[in-house]
């Protein structure tokens, strides 16, 4: 359906799906704030919005957001690369499966707070958030790709062997198309996990420029509106970046460039 043939109703519906819940929950927030009656416990949406506008006018705000984003993305990339490599290694090498699979499962089962506090003993504060983000992403990518590798059609692999496909050709024509949905799901889930664990690491081990450090400072100073404002920044950045990532990973239709 082209833009010229779209009905006004269909074009308005996506806007309403965003606007209606936003208005409802802002209303609930405003009512709850009025009922509590203490900004220290629950500030009103307008108070948080003013604080957010004030913060966005400072250089420290953009430095903190930028460095946090850089740490999370670096951790995400590292976790994806290692998780992918380990998934192929443990799938094709029995010895590697025996050695690495239990360790990855332990990594997946251990609470993120425990890793943050342990890593704090060995790594500088600036590097902790990225490292923690990568450690949380790695098991997600490994688990998803391992399941995808096990689900590859054996008949297609048999055909590839019968026609004498090279390793690269088999990877490109059989493994990659089969693994694409698993990789997409792992990347989307891993991004959310990397974002949350990275910010949590910044709160517990605050580096100089970081959203988590600003949250910790606001908590210590009992600046509740600022605490809410930084939380809103985390939510908005996470939703926007996850949406952009989803668009990038979305399969292109035939005939498009």
C-alpha cells in the first residue's frame, strides 16, 4: 500500500497507540504525585520535565549520555563477537563444548551485581560498565546461536557436501540464512540487557562521566526530580536505539536497495 492510498484512519492509528498510553500513564503519575504530596518521594511530571530541560542545557549531560552510550555499545559489540565465536566453537568442537559450555551457563546464572562487585577488584571504574555489558550479552548470543546451529536443516548440509560446497559457501548459503532470525533476536535481547547492566555498573562503580554516576549523585543529594529525569533519559535512549536497531535488522523486501 502506497502513501497515496493509505486511509487517514490507518495513518492516525500508530500515533494513537503511542499517545493514548502516554497520556494515561502521565495522568496516573500526576494523580499519584498529588496524592503523595511530597516531591522528595514522587515529583510531578512537570517538575521532572523542567529538571530534564535544565540538565540538557549543560555540557555534562551530553558527555555523560555519550560516554554511557559508548560503553554500552562497546560491551554489546564485544559480547556479540565473543558469543558468536564461542557458539560456533562449541557446536563444531566437542572438547570446546565440554570446556566452555558449563562456564557460559554459570555466567548466565550469576547475578549481575555479583560480577560488578567482583570485577571492581580487578578493573578500573571506567572499563567496568562495558565489561559487564559484554559479559551479560555473551551468554544470550551464545545460547541463541547454539540453538540456531542445532536447528540447521541436515538435508541442506548433506546437499552442500554432495555438491562439494566450500566451507565459506556453505556458511554463506546455508548457515547464515538459517541463523539470521536467531542472531536478530539475540541482538535485540542483548542490547536491552547490555543497557541495563551497563548503567547498573555505572551506579555501583561510578566513572567520571556516566548516566549511572549522575543517578548516584542525585540519589545522594536527595534530588528526586533529577533522579527521575536521568531515568527518563535511560528509558528514551533505550527505546530509540532499540527501535533503530530493529529497523536496521529488519529484512529488506525484494526490489529494495
